[in-house]
């Protein structure tokens, strides 16, 4: 399932981003990356717990006697859709988010997604999950570095990526009911391409947001969490779509 993408900061011209490397900017981006790394660690720990510890696993998932995934329990379905509810709720409730509120949303979403990702441990082998995660992390680092350092203004890609994202969400839902041969390959390939582009786009958008906020400490605190949330969701979605190609299913 593809999680909705946070569209929190407006794009800004890249011209100002070419200013001499700003220590404040580096501190801000480091704060974002640290939060993403900690969020992924939390999600990984919860995913391991929900796939490996039988009482927890059986609360969320229905499994065959061999331990394979057979479906979600009602609680499991609630956990799968809860991040979307939290994100949509946050858009309406927190018109002017503060740092603590934004941080609460980030950790709540990371925990809920982590719990629901336990399903991957029931479907794929542990070795292929680890290798795909490492490939995703390498790609994420390279794409984010490109978004951070490029002089190309990527703000024009925003509308294309948004249309692609909406199309991808619709295709993912269609796939649940109608899945002709080759359709899942096309959806997964499109997912990899869109989220790879979003990693670079969101990194530049965050950099531009830093300059726009002009040292406003409270706004930067909230931006750190929302920026981390954007990149976290990009990472998780890229990981899941790459698994379609690289994941080895349990026999």
C-alpha cells in the first residue's frame, strides 16, 4: 500500500540555494536525516516484533500453520490505514503546526507504519529484506545528495510528481481487485521511478524551505519533523516497490 505524501512546503527558486554552504542549513538537514534514521530504526524494530513474536503477530495478521501470511485481522487493517488517518487529520487540525505537534505526528506515523510492515517478514525472506533495505538506503543517499547539491531547479517537477503519485495510488487500489499479467510489474516500476524522483525533489524543497523560513526557530522545528516525514515516506515506499523486484518470497 502506498502511503500519502506530505506536501507541506511550497517550492522556491533554487537560486538562493546556491549561496555559500550555510552552517545553519547543514545543521537543519542533519536534524532531518537523523530523524529519518531514527524513524526507520523504530519502524524496523516494530516490524520485527509484529512479524516474529507470535502473540503480537497473531493480533495483526492471520497466518497459515506454516507461518505464511494469510490476511489481516480487523486490528491489523486498522493499523494499516491508521497512518493515513493521522496524516489527513493533521492537515485539518494543525493549520499552523508547532515543533512538538509535528514531532508527535512523525513518531506516531513511523510507529504505525513500522507495525504494519511486519507483514513483509511473513511474505519475504529475511536475507532479501536486508539486502533490499541496503540497496534502498544507498539509492536514498545518492538521490538525496543529488537533490541537495544540484543547481537544477526541480520545483517544476512538483505537479508532474503529484499527478504520478495520485495515479500510482489509484493503480494500487485497482490492483487489489483486478491484476492482469504484467500490471503489477508496471505499477512497481512506476512506484520506483516516482519515489526515486521524490527523494531528490523533497530534499531540494526542504533546502529551499530553510531559506524561506529565514531563521524562524519555531517554524524550523516543525519543518524538521515534516521534512523528515516526507523523506521517511519516500524511503518506505521506494523500499516496498523495490521489494517487488528484489524480494525473495518465502516458500
